[in-house]
């Protein structure tokens, strides 16, 4: 299926496009709210500024897709493959990303407020100044992730892996970091007031200038 056919069928009221092959499709700025693209092939697709809010993209392949400034609020991206995708400035408020693969992905400025990222893989992603406020990141892998200036206020990071991640200047106030692994993490300038750190691993973490007040 090509982009034109999908848009025509969507405009006619069709919403179910699960397992469709849309590799390399150009759907920038398309309005596709509530669409079902579960297990669809969207590798290298251009979805910049597209509206995919409340869509079902569970298990979709978005490898190397362009999702710049896309609206994915409330979308279901559980177990989706989003590796190497570009999501700069995208909104994923209340999105479901359970066990999604976002490794080596550009997440600069992405809004993950209240998103469910339990067991998600964000290893080596660039999430500079991303927002994870109130997000569920239990057991997520954020090892070697660039998180400088990111906000995790009230986030649930229990059992998360943050080994050797860059959390310089990150806002972790009131975050739950119990049992999290922060070994080798760079925490200079991080805000940890009210954070729960019981049984967190801080071996070799650089935290000598954590803000306490």
C-alpha cells in the first residue's frame, strides 16, 4: 500500500490498517488519529508532524522513521520497534510504550509525560531535555543514555537501569529510584530532593555536586 491509498481509505472512514507495508511512505502532516497500524511496517516512513494520537501502533516497525514533532499522545506503541527513529519535539503524553525499543533514538525534547515506558529499551538514546514527568519507567533500560537536563519529576524508575547515563542537570525530584542501577552515572547538578533512593546502586556514580537544596 502507498501513502495516497491509505489517506483515501482513511478519509472514507477506514481505520484498520494493521500489518500493512508502508515502508518509506510519505505521510508528513497527515491526520491519522485513532488509526490502527498494529504490526505495520513503517521503516523509513516520513511521519513528521503527523497526528497519530490515540492510534494503535502496537508491534509496529518504525525503524529509522521520521517522527519529528509528531503527535502520538495516547498512542499504543507497546513492543514497537522505534530504534534509530527521529522523534525530536514529538508529543507522547499518556502513550503506552511498554517494552518498546527506542535504543539509539533521537528523543531530544520529546514529551513523555505520564507515558508508560515499563521495560522499554532506551539504551544509548539521546533524550536531552526530554520530559518524563510522572512516567512509568519501571525496569526500563536507560543505560548510556544522554539525559542531560531531562525531567523525571514524580517518575517511577524502580529497578530501572541507568548505568553510565548522563543525568547532568536532570530533575529527579520526587522520583522513585528504589532498586535502580545508577552505577557509573553522571549526576553532576542533578536535582534529587525528595527522591526515593532505597537500595539504589550508585557505585562509581559521579554525584559529588548533586543539588540538595
